[in-house]
């Protein structure tokens, strides 16, 4: 019985005690628990990745919708600006046309008034000249009758 024999016996007893206390089962259980924990963590990570992917796609969709809405708003604003510019231009042209027409009417009225004043002044001058001529050439009642008749004729023709 040498030392090798006792070392072999000690080793066998060590393995028997390890199996009797169920150390391999405990090690396997611990490893199984660790594997299960890792599997659950991997599953949780996969779920979180899927959720993150879903959120990303939702935010991208919302961004595209917002961009489309912004483009629609810009297009509507541009068309509204063009419409307002056109309306303003038309209103300005109408106002200019009205003012031009009013100015032309005032000019025509002033012109006709000036013509009437010139005719009246010419009639007054003609009457005065006729009166002087007749007064110098014709006397008495005949002169008065001719003068009155001439004045009436001049007034009728000028007006």
C-alpha cells in the first residue's frame, strides 16, 4: 500500500462525495439557470430591438407626413400669395382706371365750362360792340328797336 494507492482511494472517495452531495447536478442546475437567464436577456433584447425598430419606423412615417404637410402648406401659401397679388393688381388697375376717368371727366367739364365762358364773354363783347355801332349810326326809337332785336338774336345764336 503505497502512496499512489492511497491517492487513488482519496480521489475515488473525493468523486464519491462529490456525487453523493450532487455537486455535478448543482453545477448543471447553476449552468442551466445561467443559460436560462442569458436566454431571457437575449429574448428581452430582441423584443426591445423590435420595439425600437417599430418606433423608428413610426417616427420616420410621422416625419414624412410632417414634411408632406409642410410642403402642402408652403404650396397653399404660395398660391394664396399669388392670388392676393393678382387681386391687388386688379384692384390697383381698377382704381387707376376710375381716377383716370374722373380726371378726364373733370377736364371735359372744365373744357365745356371754359367754352361756355368764352361764348358768354364773346356774346357780351358782340352785344356791346353792336350797341356802340348802332348808337353811333341810328338814333331814336328805331335805334332802340334794332338794338333790342339784335341783342336778342345774338343771345339766341350764342346760347
